[in-house]
C-alpha cells in the first residue's frame, strides 16, 4: 500500500489526498508533525531519493534558518534538520516499497499513478 507523508495543515497535501480518493488509490497518510519520522526512517527515505528533493527551500521553516546553516547544507545536515524540523520536508511524499515520489505537480501525479498501480 502507498504511504503518503503529509502535514495536516498543508493545502497541497489536502489536494493530493482528495485526488487519491477520487482516483480510488488506497493509501495510508502519515502526518510528519504529529507522527514524526525517526532518524532511521529519514535516512532510509533519503537513500531512496535525492535528499535535496526532500528539503523545502520555499518553506517558512527554511526562511527562518540561519544563513550559515543553509550555506552548509549537505546530506548529513539535511538529515539533522529534517529530524529537528519536520515541517522543513517537502510535501507530500508518496512511498511504496523502494520507490518515492516527492511533490504533487502534474508530472508527479503521473508518477504516483504508476507507483500505486
């Protein structure tokens, strides 16, 4: 089954869940704030996709970070930041087995259908 990492206050996540329901795609939502991913889960997720895709650089959380933290971003720092600030994760994240789709633009919708299929 498809797991979808969401933030319950995220409008894009809400749209994605409505779309999944309309498409008849079974999924399990997981709110990254109330059911935070462990460091091991984040590390596993980062191994399945480009870690830089998981960091939402347009989020208010990102903008609030010190510039020195942003400048020194690498995979290890991203893991630490995502553990400390779950709202920094780009959402939604669709996971099935070893495959991951990040985001919910039209191109990703086709990828999610293929992933769920």
